[in-house]
C-alpha cells in the first residue's frame, strides 16, 4: 500500500514538472481549434502572419460530432507538436480548448470570440445566460445537427467581411451535432494555465458582455477588437498580434 502511495505521488510530481516545463520554455507552436458553423480555412491569413513571425501553426479540423470527439481530435494534433504549445480556440472551439488544454504540453490558452466555460457548464447554458443579437440556427431534418441559415450568415456571423467571403463561409460551414452544444465541461484548463481573451465588440453570435464576463472570471488578459464574430478573418493582423504576444508571454 505504501509503495503504491509513493508511486502515485511520484507520477503526480512528474506530471507537474512536465506541465511547468511546457509553460517555462519558449513557445513556438500554435494549435488553432476553429468554431462551429465554420471550418479552419478562414484562419489562413492569420496563420500566414504568424508563420512570418517564426511560429509553427497547425489547425485542427475537428468533426463537431461531439465534444469528446473534438477534444480527441485536438489531442491528436497536440501529440504531434515538438515542444510547448499555445492552444487557440474560436467560438465553440473555446469549449474544446478548455478541456484539451489540460494536456501537459499546453503552455497557455487564447480565446477568440469564444466560449470560456467553467466546470459543469455547456455551450447552451452559457449562450442562453446572455443571448446574442443574431444566430438564426436551424436543425437538420434528422434533428441531430445544427446549422446557420445561409441567408442570415453574413449578418449573424461575418458582418464585417466582404459579401463574397461571407457567402463562401456560409456554403462551407461545418454542421454541429446538438450533442456537442449540450456537453458539460470537466476541469477547465484555464484554472491552471495562463489565458488570453479577444472580445469581438460587434459580435452577433456570442454576446460581447458574456465574453467579457467569462474572461474576467478566468483572470484572462483581455483585448477588445471592433469586429464581428468572424474577427479571426476580418481582423487577422490584430488577432495574430494577440496570439504572438501570448506565445511570448506563455514562455516566460
């Protein structure tokens, strides 16, 4: 019994050392988790900006079939990183990084117009606490998946993008399983990792005040950007700048 006890203590200590090392070393890896009703292609400009600044960027194309599936998809990408990693999540992606961020090689978390849940919270419970101005969500015929009405996509999701870009995002959106939106979070990574939050002040998908409240609760460093929910695409320079500065700070 005593040997088992000391083995458990040793394992916990080793895990803590690995996590500390991830946060204390220079952070050059960025892993981005896109939100629901979109895919990772909208992050191209921000990715190219970050890569020009010497960072290694990978985008998770999660299936959005369940929160567990999306966390697993993110962990598979995290496992491929060589060294400490900054984990970035947009919108629903914030739910994912809050769970996946517990991986020991994650040095910090960046929430981009994202949900930043506490233990036991779901996307639905957070979104309903402070309703947003838009989000004309529809169900698929089988009642299992959700999508944003293409006719409302530009106004609700990407009001500050050129019309052709918003139209393309509407056509390429990834449908989200209802199960993913109702799943509850376990222990949130932001309680033990450094975090940063971008508040999109013109967001019609997540109430900006909710973004502010979640960031304050988590003690995140906050940057406000005048932009729609698609801030990552409409303001890629500003978003990339926040991410680059977070990576630098996470390595100190």
